[in-house]
């Protein structure tokens, strides 16, 4: 479905493409991010904040192709049971800790073992990870896993300072320390998250602004009003019914993309006695229900014609 929002990839590009005179970027979020710990967080808007705060081993480009980030290249063994990644040699975390193979091992181990970690299932195919060189790590897998490299393009691959992580434990999200282009300054719950430019970032010359402030504003009308008044420079997600207003307002521009996310209706066929219904017991009923949905009508009525009707969750 087409969603009117600022993608994480687009945000990262904009944070490095503004004029040198720009000092602060003020971004309106549809929700408040949850804990700023890549191992514990789950929210969509959290990923938007991480785009400036935490670099990953690999990234996605505008065409959803996996590209290097902190890892420069990678190869799988012929049997698919080992993934070898080589790393950049010019990266430091915001607290001055060096980024190297040991740091990656510490990060992946934390993701797999921290009691509060939500990344365990994403790394379930990893039997072990070891430093096979100062700037090389080797993942040994329990079975071939084509999805692993993609998992490392999201929170499972976000690198945090091992020094800070060891000191803070599960409270790391109170003062997150990563290696991205911006470092953490402060957070006031339900009000703002503030980052500032990290002078020692390996690609600091491309960063054209000094500060990024994220403002959670759940009401889409209020969020748009703040953009129109100049209180915000950018918002992610606007209501489909506001697309016309944005397009007709001088000084505002809309970025429209087909996202990887989707909306669906699920039938719980393993829900005990409550699944003992025609919908739960007969696949033909579920197929008939799916065929009866007029997806294009939903698009026109609910999304004002801005979505893309689909039939599967796979891009």
C-alpha cells in the first residue's frame, strides 16, 4: 500500500542533504517512540529516531536492496552455514569506544542473551558469532537462513557502544550511545527527543545540520497545523484526506512512496474453542471472504485513493 510518510531511508538522506545554513531539523512524529534501546524497542517511529542515532551493519536503499553500512562487504559459505562480514575501520561510538569485530560480537551476543531483548527470534538461526579478525566477524548458523542479512538491516544490526551497554544493562535506553551521525542529548517523554551532530562521525562532512528534534504529535490534524505554521520542518504520516491540502499549500511538499508495510485482516485458526467456526475450520470460507473484499473500493473510501491495493504481505 502507498503510505504518505517519511521513510527511514528518505529521512537519512534528508538529514545529510540540507543546506549548510540549516541548524536544526524539527520532525513531527505520529507517536512517541518507546525505549531507545535497539534490543528492546518495537515502535515504527523508534526506527525514525534510530535513522539519525544508530548505524547498522547493513542498510536498505530506495529500491529495498541491501547495501553496506558499518559492514563493507559480506559472503556466505557454500553450504550457507557461515556469514563472514568485513567492517569499516574508521568508526567510533559516541562515547569514544572503538567500533571493531569485538564490538559486533558484544552487540549480537547481547541481542541473543539480554533477558529483555526482543531480537532473539530474529537471530534464532545464529549458533555463534566470533571475531575472526580485528575487523571481521563470522556468524555460524544452525541452518541456512536467507533472512539473516535482512534482519541485520534493522534493529538486530544496530550497533551500540559495548562500554555503555555493559554499564547500563537494561537501562541503556535512558542514555543511548550508538555510532550514527547524531548523538543523544535529551528526552522528555511525550514531548521531544533531541539529537545533535556527532563531530567524530566517519562521514561527518555530509551532515549539514547541527541538531534534530523529534516531536511526538499523535493527532494528524495538529501535526499538519504545526507544519503549516512553521513550528515543524517535516512530519511523517499525514491523513489521506489531507493530501489535497498539502499539495495546494505553498511551501509544503509531499513525498509519496510505496512502503514495505501493509494492512491485513487475520483469522486466528488456533484460538481454541473460539476457532471452531466455519471461518476457523474451513479454508474455503476464508478464501471466499478474501475474494469478497473489494480492495480498490477500500482504497477509495478509506484512503482517498492514495493506497495501492495488494493481495499478499510480500514485496
